[in-house]
């Protein structure tokens, strides 16, 4: 026959197991959140760098001199036409 103390001890053991499992899950989630945060920070740095580079390229393209070559529509046909 099981006594009240044995029942309480069994329930306490189950509760401790459940708490340990929850602690493990929380630790795993904290690790995952930290890893995701680091990945997001790295991606933001890459985006910032790419935006800077794109601005630099746009400024270079805007500063380029127009070509001295006439557009095809502006070219006069060759004499043999």
C-alpha cells in the first residue's frame, strides 16, 4: 500500500523533472535568440555596407561624362545606303 508521503515524493520528483525540462528548453531558446540576434546584426552590417557602396556607385555614374559616340538613332546612314 502506498503512503501519502510516497505519493507526494513521486509528485515532487515529477515536478522536479518538469522544471528541469523547462529549464533546458529556456536555455536552448536563449541560445537560439542570441544566435538569431547575432545573425541579424551581421546582416544589418552587410546591408549598411551595401547601401554605402551603392551610393558610391550611383555618385560615380552620375559624375560620368556623357559618351562622344552618337546614339544609333542620331547616326547618319553610311554613304552606300
